[in-house]
C-alpha cells in the first residue's frame, strides 16, 4: 500500500460508516447537495448488461439501524428496474450471530449468490473451501470488473493472499472526546502528539474533578482497548503479527498491552461498573457529559450525533450546541507507535460465490450487480465522507456535514497510517480468554500472560 496515495484518498473521504453509519444523506462526487434516488438510477444505467428475469440471492450487513440500509434498498431497486432482474435479500445486522449464520450457510450449501462480508479471517473457511471467486478470475471473463478501484487498496484474503471482495467503504478507530467534561476538569483537547503519560495525567485530573475519565464496558466490549493497548507496544509493521507464545517478542507486547488496561482499571479510570455495565450504558455516560473519553470506531459518529438530536432519526432536529461539545482525536502514543497511526481499513466487500459463477443463468447478473453496487456513482452514497478504494474519490463539501463529522475529517487529514485490526486475524474462540476473560485479568484473578497463552494455544489448534 502506498501511503501517500492512501492519505490523499483519506483527505477526500475521511470517515467510515462500516457498521452503523453516520448521517443519512451523502455528499455526491461533485460536492453538491445530498444525492436523490435518481442518482442511483443513473448509476444502474452504467452497470454491465445482464439478461432480465434472473433472481439473485444477496446477503449484506445493510440492515437494521445501519443508515446505509436505505441506500442499499434504493440501489437494489434501481438495478432491478434497469436490468429486469430481481434480488432475494437476506441481509442482517452484523454481529457474531450473523457471521456464524453466513459460515453455516456455506457449509450446508445454501450460500447466497452475492455476499457482502468481511475480507479477513472470518472468511477463511469459505475461501479455503473454494466457495468464492477471485477478482482476477472474474476479470478473465469480464476485464472491466472493479476497474474503477485502486487495486492497492483492495484487501487480500489472509487465507491465500488472493483478492476476492470488492470494497465499498472503510472504517477507522480513534478516541472520541467530550470537551465539556475536559473543560470542567481543566484539561486541554489532545492533539496529534498526545502521549500515554499525558493521557494518564489527564485521566487523573478528570477523576479528581468528579467525572469518569474513560467510558468503556470492559466486561462487555473490551475490544477497542485490547487492540490499541497492544498496538501501543508495537509499530504499524508489527501489529498484525500473531505471537507464537506469550513469552516471545509479540507475545510480550500483548501481555504488556493488557497490563496497561489493568493499570487503568487499578487507577479507577473506568466506570465503577465497567465489569458489569453494557456498552450502551457506558456510551450514555459519554453522551450525557459524565465521561471524557470513548474509544470506538467511525460508525460511532452516527450514535453521538443521534444523541444530540431530539429525534434520532431526523438530522434536522440536531442540537448544534450540544454536538459541538464532542470531538475526536488520536489514541495516545506509547513507544514507537505514533498517535497518528490508527487502526482502520477497508474490511468488507462484495464476493461472488462459486455457485453463482458456475450457473450460466446467474453469472452475468451477479457481475452486473456487484459492478453496480461498487460503481463510482453508488459507492459515494455508502461511503459518504469515508475511506474508499475508488480511483476517483469524491470531493467533499464540508457544508453538507455536521460539526463532529467535519472534526473527524480534520482528524483523518493527519493520519500517518491505517493498519488492520489484529483481532480480526486472531478471531473466534482464540479471543475468549482475553475478551471474555478481561474482568479476571484486570481484577488480578488471571495473569495477562496466562490469558494470552491460553488464546495462543487455541489459535494454534486451528492451524493443525
């Protein structure tokens, strides 16, 4: 990946909506007003021709409260109208249950024709089983397939190093800030050179002022702290390494990272009920001006903005003064990692399954559908002001966005690297000892080293 080119794209497309999205309207490529449905219809006209009368089964994560759910429905309807084909939609909100359902569908032979899914280790089972078709193989018959994408930004499968999924939008993870709480505690807004020592000192001031420094439910969602505290022991080049044992170089980094979380817990910087609270409860502490810092993904922008609206579903009801109390910055640095080195990337994309590819009635329709959903006209509707792999990234008209979105764009303009989440490679049962076991680790019932080793042992069993 060429970082200079990647940073240029991020400048034009700075904020991800990978899971739950942000605003409900998007700035089109020309930077004008929010796109109307006929923009999607125009995109359908440029999709590959496909014979009408074909029904494709399609599964995505554009469902539930994902604000791209309506964009997805509009885009599908436009493709159906243009081609005469139909989509049988089996989309669902992304969670572990959804992932399990998708994997099971492949195992029993009931996989969809087209799948929008993760391109990391979660897809290894059906990639290894030859159940999806590579982009290169598709291009052998359809040379223009995904030709509007920057191939350098299309992620390869960790299973075999081959590219299968055509991406739409990406994500980043960073630290949201309640500046009202910071002001009350006499703490300055952190910047690009924010260090771990400064963070510890600021958390102490915030606690002394009567506020909770960190909004996090360690007994429910410790994922983000697990990721960044480990990353803080490393460099971007090292972060995606999986340790061979808890005592090798990488294993020691993982142990040290988990011990930093324990240190924060021992200092009382998390909510008093952090081991029993839900993520929703600690998020409410943050938006209700009771906590200062929230480590989360770009998709959380939508939730923060929604909390500042009298009607969460109506952006016109936003309380501009209240949303102005929120900002987003870089996770404090420690060691060789720069604060501006973030976790993020293009973690999902559209797969065409082997079942559809080998069906003469469905092959062209499946290619047409993916080309439409990943076209220059449609991707900006989903990515909005986010990272994408488009060669021609859309221009951004800041007047179309609220204050927090603009602050996120400013923050992303200073990013020096985006590295994927190592937890996506170290997934499933491997994470149980350190994810589900986080309460025992921070309370000292289980050592970080033992928990890390247990996870590594489970991981190595999956390689056998």
